[in-house]
């Protein structure tokens, strides 16, 4: 999106979705619900981090994929389909291929470092000792792998002329957005546990195509129907009401936190298996949360974030790099904090602040004016 007449709210929403990932992953360490699931789970927890982690999980990546679809349509509109695929391969696939092996090595060192100093070690380390042949994961880089798959499909649709104004009109029609899209997302998530997992396997996962892929196409169609964002501004308050009711119902129906035995079983099988007679109802409520929270985020971003200054531009430019490195950085920061008696809130603030600081400074000093900065963000005009 390095061009004149930038859509600043798109830049700002994209960086917001990425940087909220730091808040989300930092909150997992202090969430009672995720205490048996996360690498840096701290013995000092607080229930407020259950609400933070679940709420962010419901809309953060759905928002990102809608923005990604929007940017894909913008790129094709400004160039052509072949240039689009080359651009996406360079700025999405190539960073994935570079950072995936690096992440494996850094994760291994960070977790080994943490295991040697943290007292007590997080419960997930007991799972590592039991599972001898874990399923290969793309870790926090899964979004790049899934996004490139969607870009290839979008490229094929454009090459075959199947993407047209009729499809855009259909996807942005109220009947699709209010009726068909919720059904499609619910069906896609019905076989997944709550909260839904990251589609982090190397093999394509059909539920991710139905879930994130559908949201990607909504974003792509929204590019040609940007006037709808102004029209839908009148729906912010009703959507906020739906989001509030849906979140309350979501937490009311939320099952008990998974035990360590459940985590070991899931790790052996490569996935969690949904249980409980209320699962279908809970998935429907979850879908309502996802759509209402994401819609409110986009509409608020369109209203209040459609401006730029040097600070927001710097944050947006660095956000891709910061997200790529943030999980190992959090591990290095949060593992030593386990040994302190600080309250969970203090540890959370420290870990988020230091991760953002390290990410931003390292981008300015080591990345911005190098080949890596060019790879991640393209040429600056």
C-alpha cells in the first residue's frame, strides 16, 4: 500500500490488529483459563486476563483477514493479477520461509532458557516431556501461511474472471452479511473447540478456508464498496449492543479451563475435540461475537483512524516486524518474571511495554533501511 492517497484507516487498523497480538499473547501468561496451555504461564494470575485474552481472540485475526482481503483487491486494482501474486509471494511467502526456521531455533532457545530459570516451570513443559512426536506447527507465523493460500485462490479467481461486480454485490449484500455469512462461519467452526484454535498446521485446513477465507473475501469485496462503511456508521450503536450481549453469553457458556490431561491428549492427537451438549449454541454465540466486534472495529477505525502523522506512520511501518519477533521476545521477558512476586497486572504491563520497545527500536536500528525492511514493507515513496 505504498502509494499516494493512502487509506490511512486501513493502515492503522492493520497495525492495530497486529500489535494487539502482543497484548493477547502477553495476557495468556496471566490468564487462569490458559494456565495449562501457554509457554509462559505464570503462577500469579488474575481473572481479568481471561476476559482480555478471549475478547481479543474473538475479533483480532478476523479483523486482520478482512483488512488483508481489502488490501489484496487494492493491489490488483492498482496493478494487475500477475504483479499481485509476485508482490504477495515476496512480502508474505518469502518472510514466512525465512522466519519459520529462525523461529524454530529461537523458540527452542527461549524455552530452554525459560525452563532453566523459571521456578516453577509452566505446566505446558510437562506436556513437552510426554509428547515425543509433536505435530509440526507454523507457530505464530500461521497467519502468513494461510494468507498466502488465500491470495493464491484470489489470484486464480481473478485470472479466471470469476471475481466480478456481481460477486462483490452478492458478498456485500445485507442478506449475505446478516444471514449467510454467520451460517458459513458457524458451520466452519462447529468442529473446533472454544476458543477456536489457530490453523497452524502446514497442511491446508478446510475450516480455516471457510472461516478466515470467507472474511478475506468480504474484505476484498468491501474495497469496491467502500461507501458502505459510511452508510453503516449508523449501525455502530446497535452492533455494540449485540456485541455486549454476545460477549456476556459467550462467557456464561464458556466451559471450564482444560486440564493438563486434556492438553496432553489434544497434543497427542494434534487437536482438541469439542465436548458438551451446549457446544453448538456456544459456537453460534461465538460467531455473533466475532462478527459484531469485528464490524464495530472496522466502523470505528473508518471514523476515527482515517488520518496519519509521523507517529502512526512509524508504528504502522514497524508493526509487521514487531509481530514477527514478539512471541520469542515475550518468552525471554516473561520467564524471568515468573520468579518475582510482582502482581499479574504489573508483570503484564512490563512485558507488553518492553516487547513494544524492543520491537520498535530494533526495527528503527536494524530493519527499516535494510533489505529486510524492503522485504517486509516494500519501497517507500
